[in-house]
C-alpha cells in the first residue's frame, strides 16, 4: 500500500510539474532549462582498474519501451531508476569495455530481486559478447544468491562463478505452461467460435480447450527440446563437463544446494556478499578502507562516448528499424507495432537517399493479418531500392514471419522462435452472459447477413463457412508468399507450415531462414550488400525523443513502470491472466483474422 501511494503521489507531482514547467516557462524557457540542467551533469567517470557491473535483473529489449513524459517525471520524483536497456546498447558497451584499458573485468551481479525479461536468443547474443570480452584477456566474475536458468546461462562464461551459502542453482529443464480460459468463459456465458487453418495453429486453444491438444503438445515439446539442448551444450562447453551430467541433474534433482553445486563444478566458490566485495577489491587493487571496489555500472558506462568505429560519421547510413511487440492495425502504441505507423517509417527509409541498406529487426509474435500485409508491402518496395536484411530476435513468428519473409537474407539465432505459418479467427458472443442478466437484443435487417458481425449471438453455420473461406484465403496467400520469397516448393511450405512453431536452428534446416547469427551479423551483412566498405554510419529507428520533445508532445502518459521485484505466486498467475487480456485488447484486425504465435508462449 505504501508503494501504491508513493507511485500515485509521484505520478501526480510529475503531471503537475509538467504543466507548471510547460505553461510557466514556455517552450523556449523549457528548452533552456533542460539544456542548463544537462550542462551541469559532468557525466559518469571511469577510474583505472575498474570493474564493469552488469546487473542481471535489468530488462533488456530491442527498443526503449518507456516513452511517456509522465514516466520520466515520475522517476525523477520517486527516485526510482528505470531498470531497462536496449540490446544494442549492451552489445556496444561490452565491445567498448573490451577495448578500454581502464576496464579490467565484468562483474555479473545477480543479487538483486527480479529477473530480466530477455529471451534466450537475446541472451545468446550477450553471451557471445561476454565470450569475446573474456577472450581479450579480461576477467568475468559472477555472483548470485540463487542462480536461475537464464542468469546462469550468462554466468557460465565467467572465470569465477560464486554462490551464496544459502543459495541454489536451478537445473530443472525448460517448461511452457499456458493458461486456459475456456472454463471461465463457459461459466460466465461468453461464447467463442473459432476458425483456423493449420493443425498446429494452437493460438485459439486457450479459449476452446482446457488442456493442450496433441498437436500443440508435440510442437511445444520439440521446440523446448531444441532450446534445452542448446542451453545444455553451451553450459557444458563453458564449464567443461559432459552434457549428460546436466540432464541427469535436471531429471533427478532440479535444484542443487551450494555445496552440491560446488561439488559438481557448477560454481567455483561459496561466499557471502561481503566476501565478494573483498574479492573484487583485490582484483581492482582498491584500498582496504574503501567502501567498495572500483566500479561503474553498465548503464552509466554506456553513456560515455557511445560513438565507435562502426558508428563514425558518414553520409551513408545503414538503418536498423525495430519491429517489437504485437502487430496491430492503425498507429499502434509505444509497446506494439502499428501497421500504418511502421509502414510509414519504412517508407521514409526507402525514400531517404542516404539510407543505403535497411536491417529489419523483428521481435514479434505477430497479430493482425491486415497490418502484417501493410508492413510487408513496404518491405517489398524497399527491397527494390536497397538491401533489406532481417534479424530475428527472441521471437519472429506468424505475423512476425509474414513481415520477414521477403527480406534479402534472414538471420536468426538457434533459439529464436519462428515459423507458426497459420491463420485463425476468434469470434466472441455475449448472448448467454447478457440473457442471464436480463439483457436481450432484437434486430431489423435488409439482408440475411446484415448482422453477421454481431456479438449478440453465435454465428450461424453459413456465417462460419464464410469466415472460414476468408481465413482459408489468407492462409493460401501466406503459403504463396513464403513459397515465392523463400524459393521453396509450395507443397513443402504447406507441409512445414500448418501453424507449427520452429526454433531458428530447425527453421534454417527447413529453408525458412538463411543464416544463424545475431543483429551485429545482420548489420555487417547489410553494409557488405550495399558495398559501403568502411564508409557508413549506423542509424536506429524509431529514433528516441528527447525529454523536451516528450513534454511538448505529451504532458501525461497512461503506462505504468514495471518494477523488477519478486512476486508471490498469486500475483504471478494474475499477471499471466492480465497478459492474456492485454493480448485480446491488441486484437484489432478489422476482419477478425490473425497470424499470431500460440498465445503468450512463455518458456521457463
């Protein structure tokens, strides 16, 4: 309750402060004030023999999702720091630290509450950057009270892995645990009718079933098996022991105590936090009387001279444009991909003569079929003018694959989730719910199908057949587009489609992607295809707005900061339900037809 009042008060103060600043000082005065405040900041300082501290609880995404002015003001008043950073910033910062003689090592700090939201494909790119850092002769030290699977995936590259005496290491495999709503819908009288194409297109199952279908279970098992194999092999290689050992632990123990983890060489030392600090003091040659070791956080270090050799000034631009979130019709918002808005951004890059190549970074489960097609059309037009290279992140499936398939070359990580080439429609009606509460409808119409889109009753067999024809037609278009763009026989596409989800590794074997690699590999390939040599500059889109621009454009926001903190089991399940509801809110396709990943496939 105290946190609630604190955040509410901070938000209120932030809004009032924004109004005061805007109307009291005026536009010119506001900008002068902001510049003046910024000028007083001397910026982060790096001492010699410092450790770069990488807080593993930080949220890592492709784009900075916080965009409202009220959130910035709320942060300033409440004293809470935004716990997020972009993947490109993390990769660039680790690369910069690799070359910086003042940075002697990286400390992977997992001791804070909460875990980052990044998926395994994102973590793989960071893991490879850490491996390059260590190969340059610099140390990596990792510490946690309890090592979870994601954190340990990164920590396994470290020279030294430390664990609290009361801690554990989680080695219990991966799982996906979807939430089914059909029982609740039945209880409250909400009717659901579905039309779909593809026996693996399981996105509708939470609304019509109470457990996984055989097909959905099969594809999920295969997907998780591939991701687990990649996780297992990576850690076994870094820690230099047989992968069968980890599988045995996962099957028979699940969690290893500190002593068991040390005995099995999963960690190197069992220590308390004060002993970690003492160890890091020695590494950085800090004085004994110093409160802590010489250090700088990754987020602060990232602010220092972000320009590097790949980002030198040039008229030739390689543009990276981020497609992150659900695909929705219209303009969309800060946390999803509006079809019209994104197509307009692509159009600007296509018409910009200085942009010589485009990297389309996709991190999306899909969504609206109509919006996906609007975006894909612009991808195809852009490709006629300049190279368009696709980089897939954690997930680029269904609509996310729709917008990717015409890229000149598609890069994905082995643990990227992709494919899901299928289509479905979801038709709700509220007749029983309304009738049970005394609400009825009547209708007057001039044609039999005039009310075919109503939610006041179930669809008739004739109407269902019409919707099925629409879905079938869009699925055929999807198949044809994949066959044409990927140069795969239509019969083979039909075989590997069916709404089935594939890992990046499997997708490459099937011809759905071209190359295994991360965003840096895609950027380098784009520059090469544009024949730019070393004369090019990287540009990221959409560009981040400055604080003054945010205040001028929007004095208040409607999004709440997500704090990284441990959640009780009831809250966790409630948030899963909230995610399902948010997904429904994003389903705004005018035809009610979607190309989307099986609902909120979360892997733990």
